[in-house]
């Protein structure tokens, strides 16, 4: 039996980027906010000590920062004809846990989506005609646009101190930046990162081919920065223990390095950690959220009543909580009805490896977002007429730091063990680099999220079931874009080029990307979306669901910057619209 | 203040059973008393972590043994509920408690004697408004013979000069306000002034640095080498108010002082204190010559620094403002005593936090992977590089502090 706690103004679920941003904004508004986080409180000083943070076995191999599958697993299948099985080890993606969430172990690449991404279906239809749209795709507009989003992107850039070089300032193209980006209202808060040898060589080659290379926008900071909350970050040291690790140098922006030190000082904020929300509670009409029920680490259940409920966990947990709480109608791919679980998308990860004889890249130098990229083959920056697919990818060289266990590049044909393998890894370690292409993932009718009928978690609740496979559209796109990357690679003069476009069926074993998006998407139509453009649920006006779960499809960019911008957008809507007139902000 | 509010206050005090005559209970006086309690950081010794405000119980380790901060809530049995203002005044100005027994110098009456009677009255009025907390505290936990309070009579003869602060007519009001705070309620000298064998202040060496509980409370005089002479008044104010300036970040016991006390001082008081401290003469002796870069200790220390320290404090010792302290030309680094430096290398440390600087960065502990000799060489290198000049650190000093830090 749940013990009932005193009412709060707001309960926030999850203290990653989205939850921390919203809790901070709403406490600024004077509201009494409690945040419930399923994992531990994490703190740079205690948890990411410089003497122990660079531990590949602990963080990369044993995945200490990810949620334990025993606590929260998912089941997976490629299509509805299969029976899903649970993932017992994280492979394809890395859901986080604890304060900071996946934002602790992220790479830090902080793109904004393109202006056309927010009205993708309309844009492509207008340009190429409805007939050109591949039949399998269920693309949708977001119900918002660049003009609405830009101020929130800028807010996030300032909060996180993002390093980079603007390519488009108020409509004026800037030398050295990404000329394809949407017009920014201001330059990046901190200057671009210095570039190691690999990205430098890539940029030179790309420039010679007529492309416009730019420094990858980075949440690993190039210089010391104090954000508007007064929290200070330091310059990245290129230590190489970055993606999958917490940052010991206060250099990688995360909720714990930018928001929580200020938030936790506020008397109207409370964090409840190691406590997992079981469900959002609704009144009898099902149109008003009354709070949440959570279970603490001792197994005690607590009911936390609140006037406003903000669900801001990872994509998987956002959707699962909505399914478990009965918010929205579950999506059914057969009848193509329902919204909760709809338009689940991923990211199409492609790569090209370059083996040199005469180069030393000092591959141990790096960081998750240190690098140079080009955008000529992303979005609709190239003409898709007659290509038979839409979408594209962000092409870039971002050496994350080649750690000794995981980074043993060898050319194809090398044995997987033994003396030949050893000599090849010795030869290749310093002289190998790769070019990545983080590419779009477009929605189909079949790819979706639902509750698993068989497998449950330790509390007896159904696990979330992922039904996903790569659409034909995305595989064609992967082939095309990876071939373009291969051309650049060959221009760099390596001994051998190995192209690795995404092929075949989605496989959960090799890590690809943690960019799982959609399932509770934003839009203009309640029959095909779950939340309006303010991230407010259509059916329950005092319930906001925030995060990458709101993306109707995923462009060829990393999602964190947009997820965080949406958090600012939702907070702004609550502060300036909802509190003045509680109720539906967009008529259904 | 409105009549209604005054009435309400009168009712509240009436209910707690504490009645005052005249204007001692007026809001302005009580509020001034609250501020004075912050200025004096009374909570440091009288509010236990997690305990009720001013209910006592904070242990204070002295070279002579343990003393414990008293309960100063208005509880009649275990606090100061049955004290009169005169008795409170006598405790502050003479170190003599109700009942006539002598207080130990850990209650810094040697400084509080400078506090004006009017300020004591305000402080007392404030303390009387606190919730009375029944909490018996055995303040005197010293071993024999120091537990004999009669010995304090002789101690006072040697180490105590009674009397309110007398303004220096040759100085302006700001300087005098600074002196009044530093020498009086803020009792800076309790930690920062070198002590004689009896634990009294060494004559003529006010605020020139002193080791307390394994930490160096550094020289805070206007000495340009080991003191804060190079800091501007604004930088000194920033340190006290925000906990950090472009040189340094408060950690250890000073972090607590900033968090509980100086971050809440008025800007005028901060400025006054800065003005006063910068005017103080430091030690007259010339700084020592730095060691040659070729000295084997310097060579070894440099290698360790570049490997372990330069990632944060950077190769030139400049640090990162607000995050990693600047080591070049840092007063703390240039103090003759290296206790705090050894301590933070061995045990690590965490910066204090304020609303202005909430980050709270930390220095990791290196006791587990640097030997005594490594720590000594490292600090010797830091203390003779980038314009720094301070005596080399002895291996024995590291060994001794390591022993003290072992649980």
C-alpha cells in the first residue's frame, strides 16, 4: 500500500537533461518541485574523481553508468511476426541511470536540427511531390518550426556552454562554420575545440573536394565557462575517456555539471533518488493527472500528489510509463490506430575505416565531440530527385579516444586472436582513423514501442517491447552516403579503405547509438501524435511528456540538443501559458 | 515595521515565556543580532551538523584536548535561558560564564571582548528569540590538568587584554569597521594568528598564519608574498563573499566560514574587512630564493606535476578561475608552512559553495598513489616555480601529516 505524501506543485520524473532543466525553470517560477530519479545521485567530485574516472573496464566494458538490465530491461524483435526476447546486456544503445542520466556518458555532440526537419513531411511533399514519398514511411511534421525552436536551442547552448563556430548568424553565412545550419541568433558561447590530426586531415581533404568542413559543435568545452546559473566548467583535456564515462574535469556538459549544483541549493526543490516511478495516477475521468506512485530502494511505495506532472525520463521509460499509466491509446501497427508507441525511430550508424602506413594519429587523444564534420550529405542538403530515398547523415571524424580494451582496429582478414592479431593491432593502433556518418532514421508503420506480453521487471510490470528494423529507405540512404564518405577517405591517400554502411536487419549486439527516439511524438493531430507543440499531452492537460520520445522521426543529427531545447520549450509554455490558464494549450 | 507585526512579535515572545523590557525585542535589534551572529559565525561551534540551531555539541579539537560548543539557545536548564544580559556581556567581554567560572579560549572571548555592549545586547536579544532546545552539552572534555578551569585565571593574565574596540582616530570609518569585525566578532585571529605555547596569540604577529587541525590558516596580512597583498580589495571581497576569486577557492575550514558566515556579510562589511586586512603589515623577512630548476627534487617534482596535476592546474600553474586554484603567485603556496598543501594532496578537498559559485569542485586524494617523497618533491617544485618562492617541503612533514590523517 502506497503511503501518501504531502502535495507538491510539480513532480518531475527523471533528473537527466530534460528533468533538470524543467525543474530548474519551474523552481525559478516559485513552484515547489520534487523530482523522482530511479538511479543514484551522481556528483562529479565524488563519482567521477580524476584518479578513478578513466577506468575502461569499469565504465566501458561493465557499463557502470547505464541502468542495470535487471532493473529495467527491454525486449526486442525486428517485426511483429517475431516473439520478442529481453536484452540482458546493453549493446546497440546505452540507457543511463542516476542524476544526469544518459547525459553523463554521452559523447557531447550538440547539433541543432535543420529548419526543414520540423516540417519534414510538408517540406518533402512540397518539393518532390506526394508520389515520390516511399510508401513504407510514416513521416510527420512536428507542429513547431525553426522560429519557435531557435530561442530554446540558444538557451541550451548558454546553459551548457557549447563550443563551436556559427555557420549562419541571423541569416548571414559565416566562414568556418556549418553553412547548412539554421540561422542562429548568437554565436556559440565558447570557441571551437582544437582539432587533433585525424579531423585536421579529413577537413583538408573535404575542403579540396569542395565541401565546407566545420568544427563539430561540442558540449566538451574548449575553455572555462560559467553558465547563467553560476556553475563553472573547465576546458576539455582530450583525455580520451569520454563517451560512456563521466567527466572528471568538469568539461563535459551534463545536468550534473551545469544545472544540479545550482538547483539543489533551492529550498523549493527536492530530489528523491533511487526511487522508481511505477505510474502516473489519473483521476476517474482520465483527463487529469493526480500525481505519481513510486517505489523507494527499500520496496516501500509512495504516492506523491501534484498539480502538474512532468515525465522527462529516457525515451524508453517515457513511453513505457505512458503505456503503464494508460495515457493515450496504445499504437497498433495492424490497424494503424493509437498513438502511444507510434513512430519509434533510431539512428542509422555508418562508418568508413582508413588504414595508413605513414601516419600517427596518437589515437589515445580524443573526446566524444572533438572533431570536424561536413553536412553536404545530410537532410535535404543534396538533391534527392531520383535517388529513391530521403534523408542523409552528419559526416565527421570525431576520435573519442582509443582505449586499450575496446580499440583494436585491424584490417579485414586479420585473425581475431593470436600473434598475427597482436602484431596487426600494434601496427594499426596509431595509424588508423575512421570517418563516421550518423544518419537519419525515418518512421515506418511497423516500427513501434509496446508493452511486452510475456516479460516483466522485478516489480511485475511488463517490460517495454521494441519492434524495429531498418527501413529500405534508410538502408539505401546508408549505401549512398557511405559511398560519398568513401570518396573523401580515398582522397586522403590511405593504404586501405573499408566502407561499413548499415546493412541488413537491426542487430542489438554491436553498439550503434543511444539515439532512440519517438513513441510519444509531438504534432498537430491527436490521432497521430501524443503531445502538442508544448509537449503537453492531448488527453491530460496537466501532464507534460518531454524528451526525444517526442521526435516524430530522427534526422541525421545527434538528438540531445533538441531534447534539451524541447525541455526549455515545455518549461516556457508551463511558465508563461499554462500557469496563467491551466488547461489544454492547443485545442484538440 | 507595522504595529501589527510588532504586536505579533510580542505575542510570540510572550508565548515562549521570554519577556524583555523596552526596545531589546524590537525587530531592528533582533535582526541586527541575527546578522551579528552570522558575522561572528557562532553557528560554527554552537550548531552541530544536522542539529538544532545553536543547541551546541560541535567538538573543537585543541592542542590541549577536546572542547565542545555550548548550547546557547534560551533553554533554562541546558542553554542560556536563565542568563541576564549582564551575564552574557561578561561572558563575551571577560570569558566568565554565569556562575563565575572561566570559559576556555576556544570560546574566543579574547576577540569578543572588543565587541561593543550595544552589539552584545542585540546578539543576546536575537539568541533569546531562538527555539529553546533541551540539550545537555559537556563542554569541557579536556584531560587533566587542563580540565581544571582555575588554570584559566593564570592563562588570562598572560594572554588576555580586556576591553571594547577603540577606534583609531587616524583611520577612516571603513578601516575602523574592518578592524572591529576582524579583531572582534569575526575572530579571524583565532585561526590565522600564530599561537604561543599556551595557545595564546603571539604578540606582534597578528594574522600571519597558523596551523589548526592539520590545516594552515594562511597569512592574511598585506604581505605581498605570503599574504593577500597582491589581491585587490575587490578580489578579497570576492573570495569572502563568493568563496572564490581568480587566485583561489575556499576549501577546508575556510569553506565553512564562507558558507556559514562571510558569504552573508553586507558588501560594506566585506569591503571594510578587505580594507583593514590589506593595511596590515606582514612579516618583515624577505622571501627565500626559489630552488634551482635543476635541483633533483625540482626535476622529480616537475615530472609528477606534469603527469598528475597539469590537466587541471595547467602547465604554468595558472589554474582555471572558479574551478582549479591558481598555484602561481598564490599566497597559500608561498606561506612558509606547507600543511594545507600537503593535506590537500594527500586527502583531497572540496571547495565550498555559495549561490554565486555553486559548482563545488574537488581536489582528488593522492595518498593512495603518491609516496611521501613524491608529495614532498611535487610540492617543493610547485613552491619554487612560476614566481613562487617558499622553503622545500620535507619528506618527514608529509610522513607526519599522513600519519595524522590515517583514521
